[in-house]
């Protein structure tokens, strides 16, 4: 590795480049200096809000209607640590020369001489046909641009990263210089996984979008860290984590145990709906037939009996299967920036009623088709 010596800007002394840090002191004049290499990327952090009460917000979250009511009383806090999520920020200036064409309507007056018989000269004015004159106006424009992009993809964050990106753009006035060494002492520093070249290419494309005559006059890339706090809880031999936004004071993502009785009520509601649908269907069956048809027509009993069998099978097979799946499928209360939602966290287990339900649905469809053919005859 070949390194070049540095010169102190204050006293002109020759110094070796620092190793492992940017801040150092001159060996001659003892002035503090900062070393910036060619590949140096400035780092900033969004300041945390000081009026956020995490404990109060957590208790409010645990008291939600879809969260297991015992979580608030039995959950134990296992760990609590800060995380700093990286984002790229492209900033600079764009400018160019814009050719603007202006149209101006000109209608000049000119004087006309009239001669009369007594050799007296009289004058008059006549308006000429209007003319259109195009005047070109060239203007040099210069404007600032600033774009924020994700520097690392977090699978557990989902759409919350887009929410954070917008939050950074809205809180640029709270940016301050960050020291990587100091951030490592406070919490976990997430490393960027997306290359700078990809971000620069996207930034140039965005800066010139819709402005073909504009050119990038200056571009700087920096990393902005967004502070969040991850809390891990233990509840009945299971662990779950939630992530809190330290800038806006809201939860971003996570998973909580849900209230199981809601699933039981949902299964009962679905079974009741199937029963109501079956009753309405039975009342509809008697409409196309008269009383005489009911006594003497064999096709009516075939038609009616087929639907009775398959409708009952659908209610008991389908209703029980749905209720079983609702009770056995692992659900959770998923945290998003927009609130809590009931979400499936794993695939439902195979039920012994599932093959039976598929058979009932397949036979029901074929029986319905045959019954309609018999009715048409």
C-alpha cells in the first residue's frame, strides 16, 4: 500500500495519514485536523425526538383489541437496543440553458400624403396589417436537488422502509453529522448492502427526468442513519420483537400474539352465514315446481334430494373445515406504520376434512349441472 504524506494547513508540517480514524492532531502545532480521502462518504443522522414516551406507547399497543389481553400483564422485556438504518442521500445542483420563444404582435402606423386639386397637402394615418415577431430569450437556470434512497433492504421492515424514506425527506432540518465510532457505542449500525454506483445512476436519472436541457452541475453522495429501537419480549415460551420509530414516535414493524377468541367468533359467523344461505336456497327450490309436480314428478325429488345432500355436506364439511383452519392456523397481530392488522404468519396445517371438502365441492358442481339438465327436459 502506497500512501502520501499530508501537510498541515496551519503550520505546513509534514504528517503521515491517520490509520483507522479521521480526526487527529498535528505533531507540530497541536491543531485538530480532519482527514478526508477520495472515497470518503459523509455520514449524518436524524436527531431523535426528546418528547417521546416509549413505555406509554408500548402499553397502548398491548391494549389493542386484536392483541392477546394477557400480553400486557405477562410479557417480559428481554432486550432493548437501538438500530441505525442507513439511507443514501444524493444532493447537488442541476442547471442549463433554456431557450424560450416569445411572440409579440406589432401593428405599426405610417403616414400617408394626400394631394388635393388646390395643391394643398393633407396628411392622414393608415394602420398597416399586424405583424408577428418572435423574440428568443435564453436563460440560465440553477436549482438544488436532493433524493433519498434505501441503502439496505430489511426483509422484516417491508413497506415501513418507504415510510422512513419519506420521513427523512421531511426532517432534513434535523440532520447532524454522525461519527461511526459513536454510533457503534449507542447501538447496532446496519451496513449498506446496495452499491453506491446503482444509487448514483438512479439519482442522475431522477435529476434529469423531464428536463432534457438540464445537466448535473454538482452531485454529492452521503449516508443518513435513521434511529429506531428494537424491543424483544417473552410471552408464554415464545419471543416476539417490535420496532419503534425514535423520530416520529410510532411503531414501524413487528409481530404480537393475537386474540384467539376473535377467530372463534369468525368461524361461528361463517358457519351461520352458510346456514342462512342454505335456508334461502331451499326456499328458492320450491318456486319452479307446482304441488302436482311435487307429488308425481320424480325429477323434482331427484333435483331436490341432490341439492339437499350436497348443501348439507357443504355446510358441515365446509363450515367445520373453515372453523378448524381458523383455530389451528398460526395468526399474529402484525404491526405496520398504518396500525395493527391480523395476519397469517405460517401456512395452515393439513386437515383431515380438506380432501373431503374438495370432493364435496367437485361433486356439488357436477350434481348441480345434472340437475339443471333434468329440469330443462
